[in-house]
C-alpha cells in the first residue's frame, strides 16, 4: 500500500502544470508603437532636408536609417545580456556605473520633455491654421489662438499617459501611423490633382547643406529612448528584432516618399515645414494634427 501511495504521489507531481498566459503587447501592437515613435513631425521637414542636400542625400537617409536600426539591435543585445536591465538608464549603469545611469537619465528625460514641448507648439500652430481667431474666456481671463490650442491638446493627450498597458496605447499609435500615411496621400493629391505638379528638377548635391540634412534625417529616427520599454512590454521579446526591422523599413519608405514628392513639387522653394511652402487642404492639416497627437 505504501508503494502504491508513493507511486500515485509521483504521478501527480509529474502531471503538466497549467501554463500562466504571458501578458504583454502583441507583435502588431508593438509595431504600431514603434512606428508611432519614429513617425512624427520629422515627416514635415524631410522634404526641406532633401532640398538642402540634393538628390544624392537620399543615400544619407538610407545610411542614417541603417545606423539607427543597428544601434537599436545593440540596445536589445544589451538587454538580453542581463535580465535585470529594464530601461535605458539601466544600460547606462551597466556600462558606466551610477554616474552613467544619472547622465543617461538626464539626457533621455530632457529629450522626451523637449520633444513633447515641440509637439504641443506645432499642434497649436496647425490647429490655429485650421480655426483662426479662436479664443476661450476662463475665469475672466481670455486665452486665444495658439495658446488655447496648446492647452487643449495637453488636456486631450494627458489621459493617454495614464495607460498602464502599451497594448492599449497601440490603438492610439495605430491612429498616428494612419494619419502619417494619409498625410503622404494628401501631398500626392495636391501635386497630382490640385495643379501643383512635379516639375522641379532640384540639384544633384549641395555640400553646404549636408549638415542641416544630416541633423534633420537623424531627428527623424530618434526613437531609441523608448525602445527598451517597447521590448520589455512584448509578449515575446525574441521578436523585437523583427519589430525594429519592420518599423525602420516602413518609416524609411514613408520618409523617402514624402521627401521625393515635396522636392519634386517645390524644389528650392521649400521651407522648413512643407505646409508653409504652399496652401494645403484642410484634410492635410487635420492629418498633420493627428500625426502629431
């Protein structure tokens, strides 16, 4: 009897235990979050960057994309080397100690803060273009124009910072990605249908403008601060390399298309933002506002 009881206990111990579902952001959701991090205001300045460097600077766009993609892979390797690494400051501490962690944290949060401020200002500018002479009276104080739209945008965006799951944020990111694609479509429509045309030849290479071109191209791919967070949020972290590849390839195609279309349309007359070069439809302005959000 004792042997039978012992064998029965052993068989029970050998039964497969129920697997705990791995909660996290799915592959597609992480792709949307990554694309939304890479796509943004840079899409408005990319035609101007091309006009400063000439047609051959498109090679520079490709090289910057490859370099930033590779550094993203290096970040993932750093995280795989130690399961305790969960963020960018953790990588700085592993490489340079506590001082490295402090320095990386300062630069990372400063970058994120300045980008957020820039997006709020640009959102206020674009909404003011859509709805000019708009103002709000609050507690006897008149808030008008761009300031009102900046405050309104901040109030609308603030609840998204309370989301604890990047899987939920992926739906917001998907909207931003679709808005960027719609913006490229609107520019194509203005050139092909609204009579602007694609008649500008441009220059082959402008060496004096390459520093400006390089800085703007690099700005387009400044999503590394959030890569560790995206990687840790995935259900399957081993798929993060594929996510990076998809995000960088898609972003480069979008940026390249926007640069070529804008340069063919306006050539040397391009300004720092495409929408300031020529009148655009309300649909384009709405697309820009959505992509910035």
